[in-house]
C-alpha cells in the first residue's frame, strides 16, 4: 500500500515515520528553544497546508 503526500509516493513504513516525525515536531514546537524556531515555523506551514 502506498499513499501520496506532497506529490511523493510513500510506503506505509515511510508514512509511519512521517507521522512519528510530525508528533515529535509537535512536541518540540509546543515550547520551542530559540534554536528551533525556524524549524517550528516550517512545520506549522506544512501542517496548515495539509
């Protein structure tokens, strides 16, 4: 089974990894250190676009 995300086919393994990354970024960005602000902005844009 594959899913299309951002125009790229993803296996269920990759989809699970993307979901895990999204969860971890969500935790980090709930109270981000200064060094992570740009990463959190990019994450927020990606989440809003989905």
